[in-house]
């Protein structure tokens, strides 16, 4: 589909939305990191689809065809089934929540308002063709549980005591220097979202 769009459409700028999940199996969250995927691993199917779209865009000769690798986006988007939305909904609905992954699992989360601010600047400000859109700081499930308990007064427990998955810290130097976006700290943005 991306190839068809690139070959058939005329546009002044195109930004393909990819994912920082492509860094899952590497130690660096830099845009120029060599990535690792395994076509035999069912969990890599999503990463392979994103990287295929990225390859189509980045091999296109037009400098205005770019890629934004989005972190885990959170914010007002009622009805979403992403991790943070589902945990919050469960806490509000049931008066408690159970997180199915380990307390030490750590990922990068970025506020929707910061993502929008970054994306609207891609056509006019981006010099690089590949830019991470993230907070640049990992947040653990334990930290998320503490924030929910503090804001809602509901207990949050963990169904698993596994050591969890830790993604590499996502590098955001290009986002801050080229797009002029400094993302809000997770705790600030998440607390505002819960209380809105």
C-alpha cells in the first residue's frame, strides 16, 4: 500500500507513521541503530510490516518523504484498547486493576499532544528523514501502578512476577533539535490525563 501511494500520488510532503517497537531486540534506541527481526517469530510480524513501510519511504528519492517512529502514545482517545487505556478503564470500572506483565517492564510513553506537536512540524522543520517521536525516558509498570493508585485511590496489582521487558531508551535528539519539541515528563502528562 505504501509503495502504491509513493508511486501513484503527488504530494509536497509525506510522513509515514512507524513504531519504536522496532527497537525491541536491540540495545540502542537511536534512529541509525541496526535492527534485528526474526521472520519466524510471530511477535515480529508487526515490526516487519512497519520496517517494510519504512524501507519503501526511505528508499524513495524525494527528501520530503519521511518516517516518524512513534513511541507508546497515550492521551484522550476514548475506546482505545492500548495498555494504559485498558488499565485505567479497569481501575475506574472495577475499583481495582491487574497489570498482566511484570512490574519491572519498562517502555517509553509519550503524550498525544506532544506527538501532534511533532507531526505537524515534520513538513516544515524536519531535516532528517527518520525521527523518533518519544519521551526519551522509560517508565516501569510499577511507576504506572503507583500513579494510578495515587490519582484514583484504587489498588493495582501484577498478575506476573516475571522480570519484564525493558526496551532501550529512545533517543530524541532529532525530535528536540529539528522539530523543537521537548516532551513533557510522563508523570506530569499522565497525571493530567487521568484527572481530565
